[in-house]
C-alpha cells in the first residue's frame, strides 16, 4: 500500500482560500452593522420593512401606469382634435368650392360656341355637363351657381347681365374624357343643338388646366334656414 505525501503547495492554496473567505465574512458583517437602524432590527422587523418597501414600490408602479394611461389619452385626444379640425377645414374648402365661393383650378373641357344660339340651347348644354359630373362651370367670365342662367334670343345671349355675343366659351372642370364623350356622343346634346340651331358651331377641347373664378353673387339664402 502506497502512501502519498501531500504537497506543500496544496497547503498554501487552502490557507489563502480560507483567509479570503474570512475577510469576506468580516467585511459583510461590518457592512451590515454599519447601516444605521438595521443592525438592531429583529428578523420580524426586517421582514415587515421589506414588506413595506414592496408595497410602496407597488404603489409607485401603479402611479406610473396611471400617468402613462393619462399621457396616452391626452395624446389621442390631441391627435383627434387636430385631425378633426383639419378635416373640418378640408370639408369647408370643398363646400366653398362646390358652392362657387372660391376660385378653382383643374382639368376639364373648354367648349367654344360660335354663331347664333338660344339660351335654351346653352342651358341644355350646361345641364348635360352637370349630369356628366362637372364639378365647376363658368360661362364666359361668370361662374355658374344656383340662380344663374343663360338667357336671351339667338345672337343676344347674356348671363348675369353680361352680354355673350355670338362667340363665347364655356369652361367645365371634371374628367376630360367623360365630359367630352358625353357631349359629343351620337345623338347627344351637341347633335341636338346642331339640329335646333344649324348656324351655331360647338366644339369641345379637353384641357389640362382651367382656372374658374369665384362667383360674385351673395349665396346666403333668404328663405331657407339650416336645420340643426
């Protein structure tokens, strides 16, 4: 049976490890005893202290969550308010454009009329434009709005007391393809005008950009009242 002698280096390593552990224990004990008020507390008191700290932390977390929800609600309300105001402004601009209160631009058609034509023929043309989806129409320098009509005998037309003569233009904003196709189709309004007023020549030209003026009329109703 062989007996192995322990190496001196092993004893030295064990001694260093024991000394290090001793220093750690002493340091921890001194650190705990150095905290005012904690060294003298019993295990029950320390347990209660920890419970109180946990309760306070939970309260703080609840407050943070409440504030976060308030912030989210305010941000949503602010965003909704901005969106609502912007939408209302956009709707108002659209209504004013439809009503003729503001000048408008856009693509559409230019209709040139030369030769004697009666007011009823022009009104038929304007009604066909509306039915085809024209969003804004002007006859000569006058924007069409409710109450504005083209009237007069052939060669003596006028709109809003503005003489048109025997050569004038009608501008309509809308889809150039739809407006042109509707006006020029076989048996359409231009064909009917040619039959009724054979000396009048009506041509339709698609236009990429038109500028129509605002109406000079007061569009405030006299008899009607808004129903709220």
